[in-house]
C-alpha cells in the first residue's frame, strides 16, 4: 500500500495542470482528464484545472498550486512545456507534500528515464488518461498493480485492452467549458 496518508474521495484535492504555449493555443488535455474523472471515477474528488503558459512565471504558478494544498497534482507534458513543467514540479515537491503525476507524449514514451532522473516525480501515466487517471485516483490507497498505464520506479502496470475510445469522446464533451466538438459524424471533430 502506497500513499495511505492521503484523504480519499471528496476530501482528496486534485489539481490537473498544463502549461500552454500561449493562452490562445490552450491544450484540451486537462479538460479531457477532468471529464474522464467525472465520467469514470468511482469516487468524487475535489478536482480542478489550473493553466498557465510557458511564458509565465513558473515559480508564481508553482506557488499558486502550493497555496491550494493539493493531495495530487497532475501535469500534461509536451515538448513545448516539459522543461518548465519539471521546474514547477520540483518547486512544488520542495515546498508541499503531495503526489506529482506526469502524463502526455513527452514522458509516456520514456517513463523509466523520467522517474530515474527526476526524483520529485512520483508517477508517470501512459495510455488513455481519461481512463488511467480516474483509475489511479480510485486506487491511490490500494494495489497500484491493477492500474493500467501507471509507471513508478521499475514498476509498470498492465496496459489497457480493447476499450472503445468512443466512450471517452462522448463522456467529456458535456463537461468542457464550451462546446468544442461536433459528434454528428460519429467522431470527435473540433467545431469551428
């Protein structure tokens, strides 16, 4: 059992973060993760999204996160934000006891390297975050080996099977702050 000292359910505070390249080029990933948690988690969580840009003050953003006193902080990692994301994660870990989780294309292809090099990162999530992240939260005080796509140290959990990603697309469409998708064609298409 790992991290048993954290609150469960509605008492557990979770912040999903992303550093966008610009405010006008916002990533949908934190909003999709939020919607995945709302759709697929067995428990309810005090969960929110915090965003900034790579041009913002990383220490100010880290302080903003720390002031919220989260139990879990998750970051979406991309080539354009990984350096500053790691700076923020390090600052958070130095000043607040919480679980730090990274996901996204910049870390999921090299989880062992990330976890070995950056001891302030607790977990890397790989795969469809809309399923993996809620499963991780629901099992935070249980057996992590059952969480598909979860990577920690040398531990790699099973991968997901043949779940339909169509369920994910429909589940988060209604909880986005604005209607961004048109599902009339049977696929998620960005509405313009």
